[in-house]
C-alpha cells in the first residue's frame, strides 16, 4: 500500500546497481547501446540515466566499456591494414586520414562528325 506521495515513501524504490552489475554494464557496453542495456536490466532508458546520475560508477563503467571496445576494434583495423588488407586501408584513411572520394566534374565533350563513305564514292573522287 502506498505511504504518501513520491519522495515521501510512495512510488517505486530507486534502482541501485550492485558492484557486479556495474562490471556487467562495462562488458555489455562494448556491444550494446544504453537503450539495449536498459532492456537487459528490465528498466527504461530514462531510469538508467537517472541511475547514472546517482551512481557515477555506472556511467564510468559504460564509458570505459565503449572506449575499450573502440580501441580494440581500431587496433584490429590497423593490424588488418598493415597486413595488406586494401579495404581496411581505404576505410582507415577515409575515417582517420581525412581521405574522401570526389566525383569527377562533368566536362562537356565537343561533338565529333564522322563521315562514312562507301568504296564506290572513294573511287569517284580520285
């Protein structure tokens, strides 16, 4: 039974993550968005963001998990590029080196007149 208004003992108790769940968030952050992590823990994304405000270690764990995965993927990409993978080289240069593909500018080609003469016409002009 409800014991008053929100903030006075009424409503749901706040979600609090255990240290083990914080470690789990760091692992999940490598492959899931915040919305997906919230789904995993059966809470809303808004609730997850509120937990991050109350428990800064949750936010830190999420950020660390994302950063570690990005660093791992970046290392893998660099290794592939160094091993001669052309696609990896192109991707790396486009995303990290500022390379881009530029479409060639259309140029107007002057018309060409082709005159075809038959053999009979060539003999008459000699």
